[in-house]
C-alpha cells in the first residue's frame, strides 16, 4: 500500500470551498457566539481580508490531507477545534495585524535543541549550535502553555535538529493542547523512520517541514555539509506521508539555484514525492551568512524571477495538482502586508532561550530561562506595534548584529535608538518602535 497523497483544489473548486467555509463561519458564529471574540462584521471582514491576500498572491489552491484541509502554513487545518479557536481570535484578519481585530499569533518557532549533525551554510541558528542543551523540557512545556494562553495557531518545534532530542520532542507534543494549536516540526529528516513518524503523529504532530534546498543530491549534500542529506530528506518525507503527517518542504534560495532554473525541477520533484506545500525562504545576512552583503545573497531580479514563478505555480491550471507555493518574503514585502515579525504574525525563541521577533532577526527581548514568556511578549509587541513597511528588518538591522561577538544575541535595550530609526514607517513621521 502506497503513502497517502495530498489532493489539491483550485479554480471553481477552491471558489466553492470559500463559499462553504464562509457559511460555516457564519453558522459557528451564531451557534457558539460566546467563543468568538469578534463581532460578525469583524469576522467577515477577516474573511474578505484572507481571501483578498490569497487573490493578491495568486494562492488559488488548498490541499486536503488526512481528513483536513490546509490553505497556508499559518493556520491550523480545518475542520478542527484549533482552526475554530484561531478564527475566533481573528486569525483570518491578516490586514488588521496590530489591532484588537487580530489577537492570534500565526506561528511561533521554538528551537528546542542546540544540537545538529549538519553544517548548513545558511543556518540562522549557527551562533547557538554548540551541543549544549540550555533549556529543560519542563521550561519548554511551560513556554508552550504560555504560548497557547497568548494564542498561537501553529507551534513549530525546530532546532538545531529536533530529532536529536527525540524523547523530549515527543513529550512536548503530548503536553500541548491540540484544541488550541496545530503542532509542526522542522527537521532535516535526520533520525526519521516509520516508527518514529507514527509515534510523533500519535503524540499530536500535524505537519513536518523537511529542509531540502536543491534538486541535486551533490549540491544539497555540499550545502548542508553532510553526505546523504538529500536521500535522508526524501526518506523522511515518505515516512511522514505514510504515517498521515502532512509534509512540506523548506527551501532556502541561492542565486545559483534561481539563475540556474532550479525552481521548475524542484517543483516537479515536490509533486512526485507527495508534499503539500513548499515554503520558499530568502537567505538573510544572519547566522551562517552574517556579514554577507545582501546583493550577494539575492538580487531584485532574482526575487522577480521567484515571484513570477510562484504566481504561475499557484494560479496556472498546468500546476493545479502541484504543491502550494508559500513565498514568505513576497507576502511580507512593503507593498503587500509589510513585515509581520514580533508576534504580529510570527516570532521565535532560539536555542539559547532568547525571545526574538523573527528567526532572521537575532535581537532579544528577554530570555525564558530568566523570566516567563508572558512577561517578555508584551515588550516585544510594544516594539513592533504594526507591520513594518520600511523593508525587511533582518536587512535593515544587519549591521547591528553583524558586529556582535560569536555566540551572542544583541539585546533590544542596547539598540533601541537604532531599532526605531531603521524601522521607521516611510509613510509616517513617528518611528514604528518606541
């Protein structure tokens, strides 16, 4: 018996799905009014905003897998209690980030280990990969509980390589409330086998993001500094699919990959191995690329090439049974939604326990080893009260943390003035951050 395959809906099927979903939202709002924090008008404004973002980015596709439907990596699959809870807290109101109409954080990435057997050139956690576990499983469990009190749609357990802390990974999954959040894992595939994939599923894992940055085994192995990395990633996809865990690929772009036409071959491979989505990430001047000039990572022409490919891949009928392409940088560009770091949409906690606004922005607002997340989170939110339209914060602030000593994270209080000056909204006279 083969692995379950994702099924995609696009065109008129996706349009019908939107109508059915809107009617279901109305029914739920009436039937369970006290669970909803928003008014009917705010709820349906959120629906219009969500569908508007889909159309703007040509994301005219959904994926059905293991009895649930997924439209992005920032929402739980539906129908589920976690999805209902997220919608009730304004998760669909992406255009209202920073206002009371959107109280839900879309996702939080927790680097639960500082261990990794690979040496990826682009690793954003490179400053913390030293093999010394700093955060106890109890602290991570308490942090997940606080995250769910704050309201997070998707909790992503990452690293380092989270499979190297496997027993604790299972414990963390079991301890999380699946009626409040979906749980994902980000892995290279190292240590994944069929038995573990099934155990993780039974512990509550919804989806697995597998790191795969090239279609060439030789280039991928070289990029990740480990022989066999390519085959390991593909085996992990197969194991998770067979276990009924939705799979997606995390692709970090390189200039050679984009200019060499790698996107089309990668898209075909992703379809063949049965993944539901591809998360496309741009390299940033942090971690392994700290100090590298931005134009050496990707040029504007490279970005246009990727954006055009994404629009075709998500909207062209030729690709209706291909994975959804999820291009975060395009979604959060100044001309679309703006940068949604700092809990507007996402934030991260690194392997040292630092609460940072984005995996690519190693500026700490506090550490969960020293104080609870509920005390740190409001400080970060006050520093990013609305989407940043000045540009990508990881680029604007690269010079700030480029000079930081190896293994350290820049503290926000030490760069408060620079933070405000660099992230100032170009349409406003006042800085974005206080």
